[in-house]
């Protein structure tokens, strides 16, 4: 999305708590040679006062001093202001994410969760933070089934109910990211988002469209109607949308800390509303099962990343409960295996054969993901991401035709890869397609790739009274009933369990140094969007912004494959259909993903890139543009 803040050029002076007191922006370093090589030590809330610089909305920008790329201009500007005042990538990532909670409230915010992949320039290591939502302690593998029939409950009914709401993980992730990697306090990092919520932003077409698409659902909940449907109608494009209740929520978090949510008044409000949602007359929805103990026991977790290699690059992604790191690694491994199998590189095939290969690789990876990946012990991560397993799975690939009938059966990741072993096929799960993503790099070499979400566009539809933010429907990412036949289903609900996700924040290193950070929203299409962007840039020779803008195909091992119009309605689509692919519309608004990325260049420069058209175009910024 692109929105100019209602008061972009007249914002009052604001404190970011950076390291230098009273230094004008004009005196900050403007060349690579003047930049410090060692990141600053944490010095919280000493204060920095200054007028923020403003940058235009653009899908690509090159320069020095650090970079931010997100789907929204206001949010990217917040991150750039943090970097310009001496904050690092972790500081800017948290501040940008909090701003997205204001301007992208149907995709992310206080009531959701997410995953952060972070490269630390001091240690030269990549780590991750798991801020995924958790199920209540009372959940069982039958929570989403009808007790009388054993059948799965109706999916849309559960989405718009308290039963879909998990313990929010986003505030805990913010606090941990700042504690582990940042130089700002939570107080300082959330102040720009509080101001943005109070002062407002200018409504664009995407925000209006998303509101209109959810209007009937929002009207079921009086508080949601009051906050997001002023005058009982979607806000008009060009109008200023303010959310003083959300500003109150940010103020509570920044001044009282995350305990106000996990052990205090804000958490009490979440539990009350999710368990007994206020609804319009004649409307009844299921209540949830969250307790104050569930909130108090929540932890954002540091985890080792998924690590694989692709053509000389080290690829780092999220581990379980995300399936993104595993699936992206398997797709890239399969593309290499297809090269070896055919003797023709991905770079050298035509567009039809490239998309045919990509479709087969992604469908195969989803078959394995669905069978083996979830928040359970014993996920065979090493085997699923191994080149040996990919080589065995490539035996199903035929350059002349698509595997049929779909779905492709899962493989057998047992470490013995001398046959073409497969397991019985399984049913395909459901997954929402909202979410948002941001990437940040600072002048010291730290890099953040961060995907956050409340699941569906509009989450559960339930707004916390008096606090102006929507609660997630993340628990609908669990499989409602077993999907794996006689095999165990790794993604059934359970007490305290984290639902499987497709979020795929990714960082690539070359010779141990940051090369590319990338990620996308889009539910299960995240995996295919991220993989396709990496392949477009590394193998197909596209400039980064063009790799992001390229028409997308998303094959997730279902009976059809989602395709954007440029593929679906043209000769490429006809040629893929002739190979046996069953293409279908990507759905409303006929877009797949909304990628943001940052490329680290020589000489302390960065190339920030974002969508040119999808979601109204993204916003790529650098501190000192060239």
C-alpha cells in the first residue's frame, strides 16, 4: 500500500531515543567512507530530537546509510527515520512493524504474530525469533471438529469467532528483538506508531477495498464497525483515517512494557473479548478458550535458522512451526536437481519450461511439507532440506508433462535415496492469504527480514474494545481434522501448540556477508513468491525490482495452480496447459504476494526494492538516496 501521512511535512518534533543528542540530519554521514564499522552499544532513551526527512514512494531506491522496504510509505519512512538517527536494523524493523500495525491493520498488528530472521554483523551469525501465536492450554486435536459427527467445523464460521484467536506473539517478539539486537527501548521504538495512529494516514484504494471486502463481517462486531467503518461505511480514498484507540494501546505497551498485555489490563481485555465477543443484534459467534495463564506463559523464542545452500549462496529461513524455510530450501534444491536431470540450467530454459519446473518443484515441496512439518517433535528437517532427498524426489519430474493426477505424493525422507519412494497422498489444508513483510539493512551490516500477520485479511474480525486493534484468527492455520490418512498429521491443534505457517522471511549470504533479504505476505503463496523472486533474480537474470514484479504462479499441490493474469490469459498459460497444468485465477484481487527485498551492494550501498503494482505498489527507501 501507499499512503502519505496526514501530517508528513508538519509532524512535530519526536523522540526516537537514538545515540546522538542534538546532531542535525545534515551532519549524519552521507558517504560509505564516512560510515562507522562497529554498531553502537545500547543506550536507551537518551533521546534525539530532530525533524524527520521525507522520501517519495518508489518501488526501487539505491543509496547508502541503510535501507527499508515495506508495502507502505508511512511505515518505510518510520524505519528510515530510525536508521537516520542512529538506530540499527532491529530498531528500525520493530518501529516499521509497529507502523504497519496502524496502516495495515487488516494484515498485522498487536493482536497477531510473526517470524524474524536476523543477521548480526558483530557475530556474523543468523538467528531467528519465533513470535508465532499459541493455542490455549485447553485445546485438543478435536477442538475444531463437531463432537456429534466428528466432522470438521465450518471454516469461515470458525474464522470470525473467538475460537480462532491465539495468544498474540508480536509484542513479545518486538521486546525480544530490541533486547537481543536493538539499541532502542520499546518505549522509543513504538512512539512513531502511536503518533501515526493518533494523527492518521491518508486512505488509499487498497485500504478502502480491503475494508469494503470485510464490511459485512465487520458489522457483526460493533467495536470493529465503530473503529473501521466510520459512518458505517468504508473510509473514502483521500480521507484521513485516525485510530486514537490504537494509539492508546501503543502508549500502554511502550510506557508499561509487554507485561500490560501478557499479565495486565490489555491482556484481560483480549481474554474477555475473545471468549465472549460483543456482536450485533441477532448475531452469534463461538467464544474462545484463552485464559490469563495462557498469556502469562507465552514466550517469543530464539531458534536456529534453517540453513541450506544454493549455487554458492547460504540461504537462511525460519524453522518450525514455519514451513517456509524448509519448503524454500527444498524448492531450490529441486530446481538444481532438475538441472542435473535434464542437463539444462534454469537460466537457459524458456519461460514456459522455467514455470513448468517451478510448478513441479513447489508442488513436490508442498507434498512433503504437508506430511512432515508442524509444531511437533521429530520433524526430519535435515533430510527435507538435503540435496540427496531432492535428487530422489526429482525422479517424478518429466520435462514434457506435469505430474498427474495431482496431488503429488509425499516422499520418504529416510536418508536412503536410491529409489523413487513415495508415501500415500494426503488432503490439502486451508490457509489464509493476508500478512505483511518488511526488510531492513543498516550501515553496520545488520539485516532483518520480518514477516508478521493476523492471518486472514481482517483477522478474526474482532476488535479489542477501547484499544482499536483486531485479534488474529491464527488458530485456523491448524488442520481441523486429520489430513494424512493413516499417518500422523503434524498440524492438528493441541495445548500450547503453534500452528504451522508458510511465512518465509529469508536472508542470503555470499562469502559470509549479507547479499539479499527477501520475504512476502500471502499465506501459503508466500513460499512460492519468495522462491520465485530468488530464482528470478539469481537464475533468470532479472533486476531485483523486475524479479519482484514478474508474473507469478503458485503451485501448492492442489487440483489447480493459481496464476496471475499475465500467465493465465496469455500464450504462456496456454503452453503450460498443454503440458497438463490446470491453471486457475489467483483470486481477488488476482495478485499473488507482495514481496519486499534489499540487496547489499559494494561500497556500503543498498538496493531496496518492492512491488511496482501489487497492493498499490510498495515503498523502498534508503537513508541517503543516489
